[in-house]
C-alpha cells in the first residue's frame, strides 16, 4: 500500500501526506548524495593507490633525486593520474558537502514530523488487528524507505 492509498482511504490528512512525501524525497536525495560520495571516495582511493604503486614499485629510483622526481612527474601518464586525483578530491569534497546538507534537511523535517505528531495525525482509530493508522503508516515508512518516525 502506498501513501497515496492511505490518503485516499482517509487514514492521513492531505497535509500529512504532503509532508511525508517531502520526507521521502529528502531521504532519497540524501541516499543519492551518499552513493555519489562513496563512488568519489573509491575513485580517489583507486587513483591515489595506483599513483603510489606506480611511483614506489615501478620507479623507486626517481625518488632519490629532484631531477628524477621531475622527470617522473613530467610523464603524461603520471600527470593524468595526478590531475584525476585532484579532480576526485574536489568531487569528493563537493559530494560530502551536498550529502551533509541533504542529511541536515532530512533530519530537520523528520524531527519536525516527530515533534508535531499530534497535529499531523488523525485521532487514533484502532483497526481489527489492534493497530492504529499512524502505526501502520510509520511501520510502512520504516520498512519501505528506512524512515524511522517512532522516536528521535
């Protein structure tokens, strides 16, 4: 059952439906930035690791003098790896900032929903299983979207 079905059945008011759909969007945005940050960090690790392997295992003699180090850095392959490393650092920092912003937005709205529980939900009406509509919807959000509205 979806949130729209809960709204259509009259189990949640339209304002609660709007807030919960916004909460789901923010959670998805947070997860998207989290995945992007993970990809950027893995790419950064792979790029820096390949640079370290290349320098220390294939050309250790280039580290003994500045001239050897200069010739090593002037190679196009090493320059490309250095450029990619700097690029991945910038992408990682950007993704980290966006993830933190998305996480803060999600947590703020989630805390507001928890604080305004009495205003957002209809009066408790227990169904034949002994569960209220609020409990069923919160359980649905927990299972489907990993959004916990039971407690902060």
